[in-house]
């Protein structure tokens, strides 16, 4: 069996690798504009012999090239990839990791350009969902969206999973707090793109509400909102309570979760929310927004606490509740760890993903 995997933006090696284990050959077609993002985090092991990567030089080539590549099955990774798969005339499955329309609504750009983009994204997503033999959805929230776009058959699979040997409460760096200049403060941590949908401005404003508390927030990530968010920290005079870390190597991610007293994922929109799953694997209490696929991970008052998106006061109140209530923290992390182990452990997820590809 030969599989063509089409991706317009970045994709993880884990997806490609798990397909390569069960088929004769995998061809990855990527748009050359995103060359550095394709087959990325976690770090790429040596490419298997039955994987080859082809880059399309321009958008027209990207849309038309799939017709010429021999494949028994096409897997499309985003709306424009779905359109390319549809134009190929081959049987294809659509990986719906998020509703790109919702994400694009939050992007800051000229009104006319945004209207055109939203129209095209919605049209491509509808074509992808209606014509795919199956839509593989990242969460139950995305499943509802896919059905709304006309999907005939859907299956909910997290797709990326968590390596619970790596993301473990035992994987620590005992010197990390000292390296970051943290003394006796309570540490808050969020790992997220610095982009509008992540709602980080509301997290920063919650720290202003808690300004008198002995807390320290680490924001890890990079993205289009970096300057805006750093300026906001300056305007609110929170430079002594918040630091930005541009990039954390994959192998060091659990070190940061494990110095945190509380981890947060306060997105306005979210397909699933790996940023909530990872700290639960490290047995850390988590606060997340009551939106999208986050609710598949954080069950309110069972595996974590949920707040309304964009509500800085609720974020602040939840932080204080967790800091004060040791019994609550313990109960949440125990239930959260069980939930992640059962539903998001990497080997289990890969097996479900492989079974779906073969069906």
C-alpha cells in the first residue's frame, strides 16, 4: 500500500512514522514555503527508507502535483491540503486538527483580506470534509465541526499522543529554578504559540490582579503576538513577575512543567490542547479555558479547573484556589494523570491512528 501525505504547513514526524510502519511507501508532499516546519517537533529521527519528501515550489504546483504521484490513499493535513487531495481524484482521508476558520477569525489583518481568507478557508474545509472517505478529528469538538461541514464518517483520535516516559514527574532539572532566577515564588507556566487564539493577554492581566501575590509566570513560545504581549507586560509594570522564553528544546519541556506549581492553557480557541495534556502527564495541576477540545482533557473539578475564555478574573481566582487548597491539587493531578494515561498515551494513540489508516 502506498500513501501520499499532503501538508501545507508543519507536521510532526510521529504521524508520518506511524504510517510508515504499516505501509509500503509514504510520500510527503509539502509546500516549499514551509520547508523548515515539515516533519518537525519532536526532533526528527533518521528518515525511514520508505519515506520520501517532495516539496512543491508554488501553490499551483502544490494543488496539482498529487494527481501525478502514485498512491492508494491520500491523507490531507489541512484545508488547502484537502483541496489538493480532492483535485487528485484519489481516495483520501482528512486530518482535521482544528477549525482553521475559527483561528483565522482572530488574526489581525486588513478587513477585505480577512473576508477573502475566511471565505476560501470555509470553502476548502467543506470540500475536504464532504469528499473525504473519513475525517480523523483531533477532539470531540472538532468532530462536531467536521459533521457541520458535511463529513459523512468521522473518528476522534488525538493523533499526536504523549510519551509518558519523557513527560514524567521524574524528568527534572534540579538547577532550572536557579538558572531562571526564581527563588521562593510560586511558579506558573504556560507553553503556547504567541498568537491571538492563545488568549495570553488575559493571562497577563490576571497576573496584574494577583500583583501582590508571591507568584512568577513563565511564558514559553514564539509567534506573531510577541511584541504586543511584551509591551503589555511593560505597560502593566509586571516585568519582575513575568518572563518570556522564546524556545524550549523538546527534551527540556518536562523540566519546565516540573518546576511549575500550576500550568495554564487559556486559549480562546483550541483544537485539543497538548498544553493541557503534557503537564497532567507530569502530575501538575492545570487551569484551562472552557473551549474547543480542551474539555476532552480538562474535566472541570475532576482533572483540572476550567475558566471562561478571556476572563482574567476567573483565571486569577482559579490560581488562588489551587495555591491555597492542597487537597484539591492532589485530587486533580491524580485523576488527570489517569485520564491522560488512558486516553492520550502515545502508543495507544498511534495504534488507533494506524487502524484508522488501514480501514
